[in-house]
C-alpha cells in the first residue's frame, strides 16, 4: 500500500515526500538489488522533477539521465510498470528539457 502511496505522491508533485517513501523501501530491499535499483531510479526522477521546479535544469537533466541508466537494467514489466514506456517518457523528458510533466503510470491488474 505504501508503494502505491509513493506513486501517488510522485504524480501529484509531492516529490520530496515521494523521495522519503521510496528511500525507506530502497534501504529495506537493499541498495544493490534489482528492486533497490528501481527505487533509486524513482527517487532520482522525483528529485529531477523537484530540481526542475526549482529552476535548476542542469541538475534535473543529470538526475534524469542517472535514472534512465538504472531503468535500462530492469525487465520490460516490473513492479507494475511498463519499463519500456517509462524509459521512453524519461528519454523524451531529457530531450525536451522537461517541457512535459513526467508521471509514473501503473499497469492495470
């Protein structure tokens, strides 16, 4: 349930709070695990959104690139997300310098 709450926080622009939720998962599952890698990518995407909102596009781009590198190591479908789609969204975000709002979509069960 907390995972879904973290996704909602991300999508409703509570990026700092989202970071806090996902960081607790990241520590719980282990930083060097596949799940930990996924949570770290989501944390970086939340931080990228926050940096962009604060006007620091350079930091936002760096974080988004780091997140994209982590997302590329994950299977096509992972933790309720279509990673191919998410990677495409992040790549578009990087290319367009954040002109579109970055959201995390979950697949329907």
